């Protein structure tokens, strides 16, 4: 397995890595023209979630399959 993936998966499993949506994104969201967004290294999906709720077509990717799984779970419910 990829050592970076395993390291990040471990951080997410142990709850060590927490994220919040970007304050900069939130502050400027109303100034952006809605469209499509690709959130690379999206972690738990906080920024992708902000964009999706604002009407953007959003795709998120991350090296950590643990983070992606948790992000999917957050959007499902």
C-alpha cells in the first residue's frame, strides 16, 4: 500500500486530523460564479460540501480512502 495513504488513513481513523471549511471560501462564495469544482486533497469534504450546498457540481478526491469514505457518509445523511 502507498505509505502516504496509510499514514493519512491512520490519522483519520484515530481522529487526529480534523478540518473545517475554508474561511476564505466561505467569505468569497457569493462572489464566485457557480459551476463545476474539483476539490483535490479534499480530506473529509468540508469545502466540497460548502460548494455543493451552494449549487456547484462538485467532485472531491483524496489519497486517503478513509477520508473519502467518511466524506461520502457525511453527504449521505
